[in-house]
C-alpha cells in the first residue's frame, strides 16, 4: 500500500472522507472486528503532502510555545486540541481566500494534528529539564554564564530520544487501543473536537476567532516588556549602547502592604539578617522577595489551563517560602568545608533557588513517586501485557487486513536498532555514559514507557517526571560521581515516555475517527524532524547562557526553569552528598520528602468529595521553586477561568481553552523572536 496519498478528488473519495455518522464515544465501545466493519475508512485519503505540511508549520510554532512556557513554569502542555482548532480554522480561511483547493478532510486533519503534536510536544521536554539543568551545573566564578552544549549534540539528542519514544509505542498500540480500549482522554477529546469542528463549522470558526484575538493581543506584550529597544546610555567600559524595555517586566505594587499591617507581622521578615540589609541600611521590601505583579499574560492564560486548586497552593507555597523559610535562612550562617561563612540564603531574591528548591523539589519528587507507586495495578497490567505468551496470542488472530493496517513489527525492530543505537552511542560520546549502562538505560526505558503509556491511557497523566527521578536514583547509585550521567539517563526515560504516550494519544484520536494507524505513524514520525529543529532553535535563542535561568542582582530570572532546578538538585545530592549542603538545606530536604509523601497519600486516601480541600503537593512544591510573581500570575488566570465557568458554563466550555491557547501562543511565539532580536541584533 502506498503511504502518501493524493487529496480526495472523485465524488466517491470525497464521500469516503466525510466524518463518521457514529460519534467517537460510540466508536470507543467497538471491539476490533466491529471497528474494521463500521468505522475504518480504509483507503480514504489521509496522509497527504498538504496535511503533513500543515502539521509541520503548526508544530514548528507550537514547539516554541511549549519551550517558552516550560522554561517559565515547568509545565509541558499538550497541543492536540490547539492543533485541531488551528488546523481547521487556518485551512478554512485559506480556502475562503481561494489560496488552496478543496477542503482538508477530517482524516487529513488527523494526520496534520499528529505531525503538529509530535513537533510541538514530543521533542521539547529535554529543553526544560535535563539541558538547562546541565547548564546550571556548569556555573563557576570563572564562567558565571555556564557552558552550553554544542547545538549539533543537542539536536541529535532531541531527535534520537523522540524517535526512540515513537518507536517504543508500536508494540503497545493494538493491545492498549484496539483490545483493551483504554480511554486516552486527550486523544478522545481531540477526536470529539475534530468531529465537532466538521459537524458545526460556524461554531468552530467562532472559537478560532477567539483564539486569534487573544493571540494578537498577547503578541504585543513581549514587544513592550521584553524587547530592549529603548536606549538608556552608554557603558563607559565597553562603549556599548545600553538598552532597556519600554515597560518593566514587573511592578512593585505590593510594597505598601507592610505600612498598613502591625509591625510585628512584617518586622521579622523585612529585617532578617542585619548583614543582609540594603547597603543604605534600609529594611527589605516585599518586592525584594519577588512579591510583585507580572506584566505578562502567558502565565495568566497558563493558569486557566492549570486550574484553581493547584495555583492556589502555588501561591500558598510561595508565601510559606517568603514568610517562614526565607527570614531564618537569611540568618542561618554555616562554616563550610573550606572554612568560609555561608548563609542558607544570600539575599531575599535568591530564596526560591537557594532554600525553596531544597524544600519544594523534594515535595515534588516524593509525591510523584508515591502517586506512581499507588498505580501498582497499572504497573502489573502493563508488565502482564508484555509477557511472551500474551503477545503470541494477540499475533495468532491477525487477519490480512489487520496486518496491512497496523504498524508492522519490522518497523519496530528497525526503529529500535537505529534509535536505540543512536541513543547509546551519543550517550557514550557526548555524556561519557559507559556503553553497557547506556544499553541498560534504553532497556529500562522500554519497560517504564509501557507503564507510562498505560497510565496515560487510564488517567491522562504521563509520569515522565517520576520516571526521570527513578532513573536519577538508579544512576545516582551506579555512577554517583557523574551528574551528567545522572541527568541524561533520566532524560532518556522521561523524554521517550512522553513521546510514546503522545503517539498513542494521537492514534486513539485516529482510531475514533476511522483513520489508518500506519499512515498516522508516518505523520507522527515526520513531525520529529520539525520539532527537533524548532526546539533546538528555540532553546538556544531563549537560553544563550545561564544568566536567564538565575537572574541577577537587579533582574529576576527571565526563565526560572523549575523543572531543571528539580533535576539539578537531585543530581547535586548524589554528586556531592547531603553532608556538603547547608544544614538548613538538609533539614528542608527531609521535611520536603515527608510532606510530599503525606500529601500524596492524602490525595489517594481522602474520599473524593473532600479531595479539593487537600493541599496540592504539586502546587505547594512549585510555589517554592518559582519567584513569587509567577504563581501569583497563574492564580489570577485560574481565578478568571473559575469565575467565567461559574458565570456561564456553556460559554466557558466553548471558548475558554481556545482563549487560553491563543494567549499562550501569542506571547510565546513573539517572545522567542524578541529574545532573538535582543541576543543577536540589539546587544
């Protein structure tokens, strides 16, 4: 069978390309035989050049949004629904303007979304975790900006890990989707969205207009608060022109609060550590602790998607850090191994990365691992499905049509040989991971990816983060002296697991609209190259050196990269040992681990009606590893989403996701371009 096809031309082909009369919710109940009889569209045009081209362009820009938001907040957002809306809206607009011929069918849109999802989601996780974590570990007095990896190594590493993940999903598809009919909620939602778009075109265009309106408005924000276009003087040492933005990134609108509160409430915090006061002897301000109002909008829109419960606890975590942890940390002096007096925190603006990270990161790590272990039934089912006897049983009843439709196992074998070999050799040459330990990492990744995909199918949560921590713990024991091996073996598992789960979500979407999985796989694989180019370019534009991750005495970090901060903290513990950390940091780690375990167990054991009152360990931990204005902005967005839903639930269900997606995309895409201008043109 020819993989690439021509768009529908004849009346018969056009009719065959129309949406199913059966809703996706009903198709989800079909067994495999019924799906082939009633849902499968067979040779209806699907994998066309125009569909892959559309997905390629969309994926390129969606990759920018995920890297940008991921470095800001630590969240890596799925792009399926956004790609569905944009694919339909853009093609419909081009068709109305007579710039393209013919309508993009629902099956072509499925392939376009698969390509966009691969490029925008499956390739970027490294750039918000392992890569910036490595950069942070290279900071020294001689190189305060750290040492970046060469871009060819970064590009090859992203490519091979994404390819490994896509290939690993091949043997899981038929069992998890066709036979067990796992829900894969994001894939199901994408199928329902596509069916709705093609059934109610005018309503879809209204949602698209809402998306583009917020995209246009948010695109103006980076031009005002991030573009260094205003000349402010000349550096006397270098003679270079000094530039600043038209508007500051944040404003100190909360500094008046201590003046209206009893002095005893704020005196301890604002006067902590006499040696740490401002040079003129004045007390600290709330703004010194990053209690500010952010002028961006991407975080507001991200908060809408994250939700009110997590963002409330992010704010609470930030306040706990500011009020209860930072003041004693400013006072806590300790004589280190070389006899120097050091504090747990050097200045209020560094509290999030000097004591917050040692409290928040353990909360995130331990709660994630407990939540994963609580899914032991999922683990058992996943491993049971890998048993040789069961595989043989599944293979015995494959009809010729099934063999011609599903992705062949020889693609899995050849893909594993290429991608697996590429990962092992690159890990050896670029990161000094011994060959046998590289092979072990790939083998462990296969097992953990199976579990991750099943967890995604059952709950829509891909435990890439916890699996990364499992690998960090494993290789922290095997190679304790190498933080590079610690980070990059974790990257193998986390990145490949996310990529596998993303492919299965797309295949679930295709299954529900009658698409050919083999052609979808090709579309997904095509997106890897685009995603590699986009994420590599975006990473080096946004992170030219470590200063944007750490900030300075006068500026907060542009990208605090909380995901990278967590990975870095775990790697440092294994490399240097707990004994080399400040005693207060050691105490913070112990309490953080305990709090994470307790809160994760509470989330599992508390009856469902009361779960919303349980503190979110994710929110609490993230609130401590971010400058405070980040959680505050996300909470404000989540509050808007909550109020809008309460006021008009039907309106919110139709438009809130589109509005949030547009707002994130506008600031993110233009923000990347602005950083490119700042780094390579204006400075």
